[in-house]
C-alpha cells in the first residue's frame, strides 16, 4: 500500500486501541485524550505533508511500485543520501526540530535492516530473513514506530543478571513453537502510545556481557500486543491555547515506561535472541547508528535555526540587538548553527558505499556532532533565557489580554520597540516555552541525554579516536633537531 495520510494515521490509532496509561488510568482513545490529541494532530500533519510535497517526500517502492515515504529510501549515491535528508527536512521544518522522534528517525534504522539483514543471521538464518521482511513491511505500510533501548535504573553498579530483582528488566522467560515469551520493563519509549509498533533493540552506548544474554534481545511488535503496556509520564501539554503554550500545545511527544507482562514475540518478529555479542555490534556493524545520527544532526540544524530565529526576533522586539554583549551571544548561536551545518555537509559529501551496498554518511563527522551538540544546547537555551531576562516572567496569558478591564492596560504596558503589547508577549511566551516551561526544560534535558550520558559518550569518543598520528607528529617535531642528551645526564644514568 502507498504512504499513509494523516487521516489514516489517526484511524490506525483508533483501531489499534493501544494499552496506554496516564495519571493511573487507561486511555480510551489517544486521538481524543487531552494529553495526546494535539501531538496526534501534529503527527497527522507530517503524513499529510508527504502528499502535499510528493516530489520531495515520496518515491516508487522497489517491490510494489507504490509511492512510499522517501524516509525509508535506501541510498546508493551521495545524491540519494542528500535527497533523503531533504525529505526529512520537510518534516523538521514543520516541527522545528522540537519532536525528537518524528517517524524519520526510526525509519532510518529500519532502512538499514533491509540492506544489512545478513548481520542478523549470525546465530539463526531465520533472523536475517525476519529483518529483511520487516524492513519491507514497515516501508510498505508506512509504520510509525517507537523504540526502547535501556533497562530500568535500579543499580547501575551491577549488570542485569546481578540485580537484587534480576527479573525487573525485560528478559526471556521461555521459548515455544509460537515464539518467545518475554517479561519485564524497558525504558524510555518516546511517542509510545501514539505509534503503530515498538522496536526493542540494545543500547547504542551501554555494552552487555555474556551473563546478560537473557536480556540481549531485538524484536518488533504491534503496540496493541496483549500484555504490552505503555505507562506515560505526566503530560507537558496543559491543554492551553497556542498563544499561552505555542510549542507544548503542538509538539509534546510524551515518554513512556514499557511494561511486558509475559508477552509472546512470534518467531518471525525476532532479530536477535540471547546474544550480547551480536547486540553490542548491531548498530555499528549495520551502520544504523550512522544513518540515525544523520537524521539527528539534520534535526539539530533545524532546531538551532529556529532557536536563532526566536533569539533574533526577541532582540529586535525590545531593541537590544545593538548592544555588544547581546551581539556576542547571538554570535554563539550562529557559530553553533554553522558548525552543525558543516558537520552535516562533511558527513554527506564524504559518504562511502559500505559493505551492505548503502551510501553511508561519514560517521566521524556525525560522531563529532552528536558528542558536541548535547554539550552546547544547554548554553543556547541559557542565552535565550539571559536575553529575555525579566521579560520571561512578565508574560500575561491570552485571557488576560481578553479582559475588557485589564487587557488594554497590558497591551500598553507590554509594548516593545516596534511591536504592540499582545504581539511582544507572544514572542516572549514562545521563548519561555522553548526554554523555561516544562516542555522547554524537557527539550534541554532531552538534548543533553539524547544518545546517553555525554561523559560516557565522550569517554567512548576519546578511546576510539585515532590518537597515535598526533602523538607521532609531536615526536617527529621533538626529534627533528636530533638534540643529543647532555653528558651530565648520560654520566648520571651510568652511575
């Protein structure tokens, strides 16, 4: 079937009736529930954009000939890689990079399963065929996906097998003719309740050992599978109007704890089973991490462009754009944006065909970007807060302006250099929702931990970096003059 529309996305969610819980209660319909209805509409809008810009977002399926989403497209040339990223940018332009789990993120991972399916057959040829077929199934049905990578934070000093409650983490219970029974908890599935299926994969950062084989799994399931529950955190969409909460009212994705209560995973949905070694290598050897990071860096560019736009608009609204320290702070954001664009350009134009036949972006450039951005994004948010100053506290609501008694007073009091009060507050509420509201604070926290603990990420980056050539450079420089050791030191050593 061809790529789905927004209407079809919503119809699927209604029909699936996923087991989603929030505030201690099961949700009857995520498409109408106050915590989810607005982000469901935003997701629906993404799918409609595919048909509004088919030349940008759709391509002919290699198996059915239908028009399917270009975010699933397997690139074999640099032009293909750029074309796929440009399709992603259409969605990112709508969300301004504020939805970290738009469908293209996991579509990039699934796409690698089509090309690198042999990787999954190391223990069992069936799993390789499962991977290939699932990638095709996801593309042809335009699945929306959530995923979960990590175990509960019980005792990080111990491996899962040595935990006090070794069964709290998702693990294999038994195998039978129908498949594998799994039980336990996984974290932290963003958009868990508003997608078609869930991908369970190993962490891209935290490696496992042989003792953790029972916890080392990769599979996919429909989100309405019996025994599967999504336990949502408090929603940061407070059902306010889009003036008061311009971002949270549209892009609050939600994060969920995923509970598996003796869930059956059919044999044809399993990709890795009880093998920590294969799990540890999965993202790197299939180049899934490169293609997913390609999407993330594109998202970071879109997000930084939007944040810069908000900063510049705020500066202009109150006439602070001529001050030296203000310009310097704006420059910080501009430098970040241009750096991220440069990483993206290098990644695409240094791309190479990998062993699976995919045109894969240069991961060195992407890896640098994904390690740097979590460290710098909190500073970008801080700059916006600093420049907004007390104006980010003086933000009357829409209803305040709607009051016949105090509305005119506020409209006059809140005026800016070239905007009236209602319009200036609208700008400042946008800045507040981007940085200081519950939604904005989550954005900063989410970016900081996007790929895991930045310190742990940095350690891995340091360990993997090619350091020898730089040390050799220094040795060559020191030895260039061929300075002999003083006789006094030579005599001392002989003694």
